[in-house]
């Protein structure tokens, strides 16, 4: 908003909101995708000899990555 003291008028300038995703949003999306891929790869790499606690941690990591991915998709919609 600017004020012109000579004419006593006020001018308001509106700026458009960006419609493109910001770089930060893109980086966050990339990080979520990488974590989801890594969690799936980790779980797939575990063999039959993996301990139950190791399998549980891998499943928890995958579940957390899937939830983050769903949140990211919901925010984009």
C-alpha cells in the first residue's frame, strides 16, 4: 500500500499467489519419494533369516513413508 501525500490517495497493489509449486515443496516431495523407495527396497532386501525385530522396524519405516506420501498427495490436491 502506498500513500501519495500530494493527492491524498491510497493505492493498494495486489500480488498474485504463485500457482507453481515452490522449490521447497518440490524438495520435500522428492525426499518423501526417496524415503518411500528406500523403505520398500530395505524391506525387499530382508531375507528369511532377518530377525523379527528387524522386519518390524522395516515395516514401521515403510508405513511411515507411505503415510508421508499420502499426506504429500493430499496437500497437492
